[in-house]
């Protein structure tokens, strides 16, 4: 199934929320409740606001809606990049 079709009802609902005067925090709270996934929320925000993935990720990551997992996610990213750097050094990829 095409991802955009899968998320279409959420995108439509969020568009209505924007028209009704809700801000992005309200939308992200709704998406977290309904989708329970940062990745899914990022996808919807990309479609909703027509912004690049990096910008959508920042909006979601630094939102109040996802604040409780921000530190955990940052630690995970640091560990991934650290591991990649170790692999790069070990295999002389630079």
C-alpha cells in the first residue's frame, strides 16, 4: 500500500485542524495519540506542510508532544553515529 494513501485520513484531519486554527503542537499531539510513531508523524507533517524531511523531523523532535522521548532519541542517534565512526576508522573508510 502506498504510504501517502495509508496516511491520507490523518493528513486530511490535520488540514482541517489547521483551518480551524489549531497550531502544529495541537496537530502533533493528535498524531502521537492516533499514530503513536515519530516516523509516521514526520511523514504526515511533510505532506501537510509541504516541507523537507529534515524540517519535519526537527518540528516533531523538538515538539512538546514528543518531548518525553527527546533525550532517549538523541542518545540513540549519538550511539549510531559513534558506531558508524568506529566502523569507518576500523575499515579506513575516510
